């Protein structure tokens, strides 16, 4: 084992300096100003997803009035590039002096909790020195995201080794990739493929979007008319952000509800929007009509209909079929068609990572998160003094960053007020015998990356408090109303002798 260096103790240790970790830091230092905290991140800088993903056109697929933090006005277009998002996060860090609390290139490799000491001991390997540092903290705030940053998901197809060209996953995009004059196939049908295809359509000879099944896309102008008008009449940036955010949330809620109550109507509207770009002769039924109802999987926004524009122009095309095998020169399809390619891009999704794949122990016993039950998708039975930020998919991820941060800060302040050192969640008497179910109801939300790894995720209970809801509009009322002295919260205090020894 590498040499270890005893580091420092903090009240709160935050794992990750992405959109969740920076938001957590801001709320912690504003709502719990007396708490010491530290952020560890394995990367060389802040940003998480927006730093690791380098593929052409990388952008948000949520509007920045809701994907941005509630406390930091967004003044750019609703759909933003990775560079714009990083600049926005950098401003949050600079304006709030968060940078002094961050250690980059420190990858957490182990986390151990002691019920006797009421402390976490976290091991992190320094990428520069190779040394393993030890940190202790009272509370662990896991903000490292939900997927493996190092490697994306690529299925194994027959003949991949036979292909003479280059196979690239967008998550590990090579900086020296040259698409000029190349025939490109992009496998996938989600937001990444919808971003990549129009971004490279003007650079390569031709790009083909190859999908096994269609996805719903929502095309619209990349502008917020309400925000633009409010700015024009002199409303402050803070008020513009607040009002535009409220309107965006109202519209999103209305869309989600309509997807449940009148899915066929919403479906017809989405298909008509695609037809407006692609023309009456295009086979919408085959290429852009999914088998599932709208919002059963993520509804991808495409600014200014750029994907459809690329297809309509002839620079890109779409093929809906299944792969038979890779060949030396491209891909053979089950229909018998063969697609020629110099480069094949596999925009085929993420590998889900449960709490960063970090080994956790409580009192020397390894934690198997699949055997725990989640409390509102952020705490877990048997795991004290820890919260995981797992955001929304039907609404912007960051909305839950803000809500969970409010909850954590209120919880920490409550523990201080009651002189408690430990909190854990436990099933109540009324929950004994409660049905334990998969983390997410596949009839409600069923993206491939979640279905592939559902067996690794914590369980949910049939009672709503033991589940991770996708309903921001419900949680924004419920989380602030949680009674912190309710039966599901079990508190403990460090014994005086132990406290003096610590």
C-alpha cells in the first residue's frame, strides 16, 4: 500500500466538485456558516460531466434557468455549451471563495464509519504524489454523480475487432480525432447522439444516426422569450432568473402531467414538430415514433431543431434498424443493408456507478447498498451521517441539488441544536413487512443504464418516504416539511469520554 499521510478533520466532507458538489458547498457555507468543509475531486479541475466530456457540440439538454442554481442568475441562452456551464460554475466558485476548500486530483478509494467515534475516515489517493491521504469528517456528502466517468457503456457486437476504422465512445473522445472527409456512423438515439450528429454534420463527408429504436425529441428555439422581454424592459438579472425559472418549472410540470393524462395528444404534438422540420414525405413513424409514452424515458430538447435540420439538409441521415455485426468497412444490419463507415461513434450510454463504486464500511462491515433501503433517494438504512445527491431526470438535475442541500443544512443545524453527533434512518415499526422494490419503477422511468444496473442500487419501499421520486414539484413542498424528529430518524451522541479522547 502507498505511504499514507494523515490530513485534516472537517465537519463535512464533500465528494465531487461537479454541479452537485459546488452547489452543496455554496449552501453549506451560507446556511451553516460555522461548519468546516472540504471538497475532494478526482479530476484536475471543477465541472464533473462538463469537464470530462469533450465530444463535439457538448451542451446541456436542460434549460439553464432550471439547470442553473437558484441562487446564481443565468443570462445566456437556455441551452448552453459545456464551456458556458464551466464558466458559470467558475463564477460561483470565485464569487464565494469555494476554491480554497477544494483539492483536485484526489480520488476517494475507501470510506469507513465508526459508530463509537461518530466519524467517517476517508482515504483518498493523490494523483500527483501517489500517496494515500486520510481525512476524518462527521458528515459525508456524496456529490460524485451517478455514472462511471472513466468509461462509457458500449455493447459487444460481433465483428468489432474486424472493423478497420476507429471506434469512439463520446465519453472518451480523443482530442486528435479528424472527421474531415470521413463517413461516420453514430450509434444511439439519446441526447448525446442528438447533440453529436448536428455538431459534426458539416465537418465529415456524411454522418448516419443509427438507432435500434426511436426517441422523442422536443425541438424549439434556443431562446427564452419571457427572459428576453424582461431584460428589455430593465428587470434585474436576479428577478429575470427567478421569474424565468418559475415559468420554466410551470411549463415542465404541465408537460409532465400531460404526458400522464393525455400521452397520445402530446405524442402527436411532438411528431408534428418533427414533421415541420423534416417534411411530409419523411418516414416519421419509423424513425421518430417511440414505442413508449412521452417522458417514460428522458425527453431530449434539441435547440432550433438542429438534429432535424441536419437530416433535412442531407448532411446527416437516420437509419432505424438492428446491428447484425461489424464488418471491415462498416456495419451490417439485420435488414440486410450495409452502412459504410470510416469512424463509428458509440453514443450508447453510461455505466451506472453506485456512490462512485467506493468501498464503504460501517463498524468494519462492508456496506452492500443493494441491501439497504433508501430514504427519499438520498439516505440509506444502516449508513449514518451520509447523504447522496441523485438528481432528477424529468426535471433538471440541479433542482434536486438545491433541495437536498436545504435538507442537509437543516439536518446539520438540527443536530447542533439538539447536541447530537450521529443521525441514521431506520425503518419504522409501521414499515415492518413493507414490500421492498427496485430503486425505480420501470413503468415510470426505464433508461437503459438504470435497467442494466438496477440490481446494484438500494431498494425502495412501498411507502413514498422510502423512494426516490422523479417529481420535483412534489418534493419541493415535501422536503422542507420533513419533521426531523420523526420516527425514521435515529440520533446518537458521542459519549463524553470518547469526545474528550477525540
